[in-house]
C-alpha cells in the first residue's frame, strides 16, 4: 500500500483556523471595550478620590485620638472638594461630605469615617458613600518622647580615689 505525500493544507483547514483566530480576537476586543467603559466611568475616579480622602481622614483621626486629644468631638461632619482628572479630561473638583464618629475609652477606640459623593448621573443612585472603620488598642506617647520606669538611676562606677573612673580601652 503506497502512502501519498501530504503537500499542503486544504482550503477547509485554512478557513477553520481563520475562524478560530477571528473569534478569539473578537472576544479580546469585546473584553477590552467593556473594561475601557468601566475604567473611564466618571464614578470610578470620584470613588477613588473619596476613598483616598477617607483613608487620610481615618489616619489623622487615629493619630489625634492616639496621641491624646481629649477634646475631640465624637461626631463631626464637613463639606470638602476632591480633585479628579480623567484621561483626556480637564481636572475638576467634586463636592463630598465627610462624617466621622469616635467611640472610645482611654484603652481603646473605634473610629468610623464616611465620605459621601455624587453618584453617576446616568444611574438611579444619585449619591454613593465610602465607609472605613479603624480601631486603636491603646493610647500612645507623643513621638520623640522616651519612657523610663520609675526608680533610682544608677550612678557611674567609682574608682579607688572616690572619683568616677572611666574604663580603660
């Protein structure tokens, strides 16, 4: 039985390979289009800026409580503006509302920070909120201070002459 030499591909194989490749490329382009719409969504940039503001506010409130500001108000609310800039867009400011709530004792505290911002005008949800909660275990000393245990401080070693002696090198 003689085996015939296969010299090339049939037209059907080429068409099938091209169809498989085109389906793969179309799926990739479709996924990139969905991601591009998500990434360019104005709510995403505002949410990122609101989250950053909430994180900074939480750190500041934790430090203020930790380092002993006893006159901190338990509940605060204020208006602020966060700067955002998207690709191919002019930088702009968005108004946000920041709320903090502190529950604590000298041993521990829980601090809540919520930043409300305007939502996407195309959706039914006209506002959105980023909320963070931080806890502290104990009050801390002010940075740069040194804490020593109470008691006597040992004096320098005394030599035979009664004066403080320095060890020889």
